[in-house]
């Protein structure tokens, strides 16, 4: 008996042209290149230019993913954009992408789970496909996190950057085993009691302003390593595979120390964790698909590989998705 699997046909990414290095940041904020590298692993980040929006980044990533997948716009049934930095309060970024691509059928909407957004979006896309409500889905993670920064707060402004990544998923058949190509499972979690650890101090129904990102870094770090490791173990267990069998881990690029801590907790070599944080910084919902696109383009991730994507973000939200490439 066959089962429906959401198979990844292709991926793409886009980064703004402007690069902000640690040395440049140190000219305006009380920090240094050495301080940032030692605590985060970040060397530079891309920053959207004035007038360059989240939907601009998402659109270019979408085009790249569709080209890589060799899928036409007329084949799409659904567009999902994971973002916490939409162009406008409404409508969704996804509908703007739908219009710019020339897609005149199906549906489009955003998913908001901050840095976990792409994993949440993967789960939504997978369930739409498994339910037969969509055959081909464009999933995008896109952010302009620089617009949420308090550039006087060195504990946060050094961490974040802008960018977008995308994948195309299509319904395929599998035998119902871990050897199937496609999404094997997704595991989602949240704990709203931890709101104060990572949030933005503004919004339409509170201050009427966008607000700035606020974070308790040490507490976020502690929860991140534990929660991410647990979600990885839960995903592997449900799929019936040992964590050691997973070829590549594509984590949310929050902090190199979180990546290293997760690897140690799972007794895995750090080399199997794809890291782009030095070049991109933390791009929130865009970080997983950006890292994924890099690892696919350079040949590390190959067809048949077992790939585990994971993230944790404000809410707190966290989760994992296991995919046979």
C-alpha cells in the first residue's frame, strides 16, 4: 500500500547586496569583531537596502527555487511564506508573491512562528499535500530582521540579518518507510509561558508601532539546546531511524554555540551540522532554507540523503522536520 509523500523538487535563495561586517558595526555600537565572533560565530550579515522589502527578497528566492525545480508557476496550488517581518500588517507577503509570479489559481498565506516559521510552514505544506488539498507547494522563508533592530542594543543588533530561501514540494508516492523520498515527519512545539525570553515590544493592538526585538540571550540559549535536541530525537524516533543515521542537520542559524551545543548533546560530529551563520547571521525564518540552498548547491546534500531541519524562535516555538532528499 502506497502513501503520499511531499517530495522536495528544488530550492533557491536570495540575499540583499549590502553586507554589514562586524568591523563596520563596531564603528557605531560598543562592540568588536572579536567579541561578536567569540560569542556568536557571526562575521557579517546582509542588510536590505532602503525600499527593499521582505516580498522583494521572497520573490527572488521563489524564482530561483522554481527554476531549480523546473516547475512552472501554472503548476502551483499553494504558496506559503514564513515571515515575522511582512511588508504590511496585511495583506500577506504570500499574496504579493502570488501576484508578482502571475499565479492566478490556488491560495497563498503567511505563517508566523518567528525563527521556527519555516519548520511550521513545512508541516503545513506537508499536511496540505497529504490531505490532497494541494499537489505542488511553494514554501518560502523570508525576513528583513534589520527593520526590528534597536541599533543601540549590542546584544541583539549584532545577531540578525536579512534574506530569503524557498523550496518547491510536490506530492509523490512512498511505501510508508524511512526509505521513502520526501517529508517523513514534522514535529512542532511551543510554550507561550516563555514569551518574555524573546519578543518584539510593539504591535498594532499594543503600541501601534513596529517595536524592537528584545531577548534574554542566556535563557534562550539554554532552552534552544535542550528543546532542539529533544525535537530531533522525537523526529528520528517517529521515523524509526537512529539519529546517527541522519546524513545532514540543517539548523536555524541563531548562534554557532547553539549548533555546537546541540551536536554535543546528541553525541554527533559538528561537521554534519550545516552552518552559514558566519556569512548570514540570524535571518529568522529564512535561515533554514538559506542554509539548505547553500548545502545543496555545494553538493553536500545529495539525492537520497536523510536531512533533519530544525529551529527555535520567539513564542517560544520550536520543531523539526525529517526529509529524505
